[in-house]
C-alpha cells in the first residue's frame, strides 16, 4: 500500500511564519493523488500553502468534512484555477445553520461565495456523499456516521434556525480514511458525530482493521468530565499508534487523551507534516 503524507495547512495554532486561524485544512498525498481535506476560513489557506510548498492548483480531490464556515470558506480559492477538481461532501453542507450562545444566534454556515463556487462546478465534479464511498482501493469516505454511543453529542449549541427551535444534528459530518500496511489513517474535521463513533464506523468499513492514526479536530472543547473519561477509555481500547488533535479539541480534551495514551498523543498545528 502507498505511503501517506499529511500536511496541516490551517489550524488554530501555527508554526513560525504561518497564519493561525480558527479552522482546519489538511493536504493528503497518497497514490499520486493530491487531496485537500477542508479549507479553513480562507484567509490562511493560500499563504500557508505557499510557504509549505503545497500547490493548491494541483488539488485532484477536495473533501469537505461538514458545512461550517471554518472548514468551507476557502473553497473559492481552491476552485479558482479552473482545473478539474472532484469535490466530495454531504449535500447538507449548504444548509443555513447557527450557533446560539446567551440567546444570541450566530450564523456558522458556509459563505455565499463558497456555495456559488460549488454551484459553478460541472455536475460530474460534484459528488454528494450520502453513504460510504470508496475513492480507490485504499482511500474512502465514511458517509454519514451512525450515532451509536450514549456519551457523544455534536459538541455545541448548534441549530438550523436562529430561534433555537430545531437542533442541528450535523448529519453532514464525514471523515476520510486511508488504508496503510500498519492500519487505517483517519482524517476528521470536527468529529461532530463523535470521535468514538467515527473510529468505530471506519473500522466497520474496513473489516475491523486497526486504526493506525487519527488526525484533525475532535470537538471536545465543551465536553464534560464524563464524556472525556469515556472517550479516553474508548481510545485506550482502540489503541491507535498516533493521535494528532487539532483545531477544536481543546486543552482538556488533549489532556484526557494524553492521560490515556501518553506520548502517542501529538498535538498538531499548521506547518506540520506527518508520514504514515
């Protein structure tokens, strides 16, 4: 199986000379393909990619993990070259959605420019992911992730209306996986379906093969002690070689994972590359 190189282009924290931004974007290189997983808010994507030697105009595949602005607003930058890019995402990414705190709604859906850029794509380049998708023999997408655990939730006060009457289940949350000789490498955006739900589903799609590594946002920022404890215990059972928390994982989430897995937890930031 081919090697996998993952470069974190956009993250809340960044290495020297790079822009930090609340959001996530990662370049995944494997099998001669250039896959971009999420695009951040759009301000940091292009300058960071240039400094890191990631050529956005060589992107073959764009995967959008879910429809929040901090993962989608760089879409126009990726598609502006006119080069054929196959975009994979759940159709709900274009829904209007809100976060409500203190009674104040805040729009957190993708920007109109991102939706327009997707609309301009030829139909053959838009791949709506309503079920698991096999991109190649070793690359796949989860499709919507079953919510099976009783301790995981979407991770925040997310709604489909500004009045807060209709909770947003974020059913568009999907993950990317790549099979390697040592196990499955999983890329996640925010894990709104839950980190444990996500990894269990990926294993189920791969005949129970072990998880080699998971990288991305785990959305444990607002998780209470019980959820953190259960998540840490499940991760200990899953026994991955590497856990690379980014973006929305939060300090308490990282600490809980470190308590369970020790030095296998290696927090990521923009500018870092990992080989698997």
